[in-house]
């Protein structure tokens, strides 16, 4: 059974930082591309950042220069370091694992609230 468990969300002031973690089980983690997505109420789910199995990264324009995705294959964990947070970053963040031909898995999400 595949599980992706996110953690690290919470309340932070504008300009602050948070680090999200997502730990996977039930998959050969090193073979999967990992992504962080977010979905605000009434909006489509947006990919925030992605890291390939080989370590290549890409980011949504809205977070470039502020967010950093990384992975630790020994710990089956992907991270999202979020700096210079803005109120518009407030929403639920979801972890995704994807590998061509093998499936697409999602975590249940972690809430990030940026507010003073």
C-alpha cells in the first residue's frame, strides 16, 4: 500500500519560513519524480515544484527564488523549503509521486497559513 504523509504545515507571519516534508512508503522512492502542489478554494490544483528522480528541479513562476525542493532518497522524503512567505501562499499543500507507467500517488495535504 502506497502512502505519502506530509508534515510541517502551520501558521507563519508574512516574510517567514516553513519547511514541508513528505515521507513515502510502498514505492521505490528513488525511481519516482516528486512534486508539491497546492490548491486554493475554487481554484485548480497548481504544481508548485517538482524534482525528478535524477534531481532536476523546476518551479512555478509564483514561487521561484522563494521555494526550494529537495529530496533524500535514503529517508524516502521530499522537502519543500518555503521562504519569504506571502499571504497568497496560504492553502493546502499536497505531495505527489509519479513515475511513467507505474502510477500517480497523492498525500492528504498539509495546511499552510500565512497571516499576521
